[in-house]
């Protein structure tokens, strides 16, 4: 049995497996620009974050109805349960859907209809994290937060994702402040492809409580000390880093050095349908390629609960 764990860095749109993409395309009378599942899977060879994002946004076109979002989330939860996931904090990208004419309610109602019964059906508690697309304007992010106001009882936190370099955190200072004023928690992708300064700025300008990826902190000794002292969690995604070439090979992943530096590291899957595995597959990859011990894997699993936004009661029950 895979070790019980929380998953804290998971884009629900990144769980769209080619088989489901073809099913939804058929159901919605859409012709995908790929003849079959294998040809689509063969297209999953990326050179950097942008080359991945291009396919990720293109394939989302099959997500049209509430049932599509429900089925997407249910498929993820089923796989996550088999990987030992007991709690999942799930990102979604409203702007990627509203900009192609899908109402925000369709997205949120579809996702929450699956998440609402997840604890009973899959033994997984869930939170939703609304992400702003950082390669779009600050005003569009603010409009998205405004549109989400009627749905805030379903949303735990805001996040920041998409193309990092050239879109620094401070572009979104105002909308993150507005989110905090609404009682939302805050996380941000930083230091995936972007520099360590983006991590500092996510902390100092956005009030980020967790850093998604954060691997580039290893370039800045002062930042390592700061993150270790404050025990700010980092949601690291090893398979993602290799597939997007942020790290050359899994054998060279900085995760062991990050743990040795006293950082609160967690392991996550990011976009598992695209990067070759779900969260426990990432744990196994680390064990195999980096020789992580059972004790280190237990530490990573414990960190995942510590770093979550769970109430102390459920967290204590899960650890
Ligand atoms: C993402 Cl790997 C990654 N980085 C930034 N934004 C994203 N959205 C979906 N996956
Ligand atoms: Zn991500």
C-alpha cells in the first residue's frame, strides 16, 4: 500500500488523460487534431514550460460541460486514492475556461459535484485553489476574483500559475491583497523556471504561505536560510521538473539537498497525465533514482500534511 499522503500541487486540468480527452471530444462533437490516443501521447515531449502549456491549453478545449469537469475530477480522485492520497488541494484555472466561453459556474459546479462526495467515495478530503494566469493582465485576475465571489465557500486559496519568466509575482500584488481581505489563503508558483528573486517577491509582495516548485531557491543561500527558518513549505514536483527540463535528470534533482538544508519539502505530481506519473509514482522515482530511504519518504509524507491547509483536527487524524 502506498504511504498515506496529501497532494498539494495538482492542476486538475493536468490530470486529463488522452483516453478521457478522446471520450469527451466524442461526447461534445469535437475533432481533436490527433488521429488517436497514442499519437496524442507521443506529442507529450516538451522542451520547456511554454511548450507544455501550449498543449495543456489546447487540449482543454474538450472540457465544455459540468459533466466534463465532474468526470475529470472523479477520474483524478480514483487514481489519487490508489496512490495513497488522503487529502488533495486542487488547482484550477478559471481563465483558461471563461476565455473560451465556458461559464465559471459550469467549471465550479462540475468540480465541486465530484469533490463534495470525495471523502465518502474515495477517502480523500479536498480543497480548491483558484489560480490566476500570470501571463494575463492583473485586471483580468481581479475580474476573475470578482466573478468568483458567489462561490467563495467552495474555495480555500488563490494561486498563481502559467508562464513564469517575465511575469513576476509583484504584477499581482493588488489581487492577492484583495483575496486575503476575502479570507482566502495564498500560494504562488515561483522559482520553477524563474529566478530566486521571484520566490522572495511571492513571499514579500503576495504574502504567499507556500511556494509551488521553489527549486531555484537553491541558487540563493540567504533565501534557503529564510525558507528553512520560517518553515515555508515548498511543493516540489520532480517528474514535472525533469519533463520541462528545469532539472536535467531525476538523478540530479535537488530534492535531497533541499531536505538536507532543513526545508519543508513536499512531493507532488503537478500535471500527472502529462508528466509520466501520479504522486506516489513520484515518490517511487525518487526512491529509485536518488536512493531516498523509507525514513525520508515518511518525512515527505508527514511534511505534506504539515504543509496543508487542513484544520488541526483532520491533520492530526491523518499524520
Ligand atoms: C503548470 Cl508545471 C506548471 N507551471 C506553471 N503553470 C502551470 N499550469 C499547469 N501546470
Ligand atoms: Zn504547477
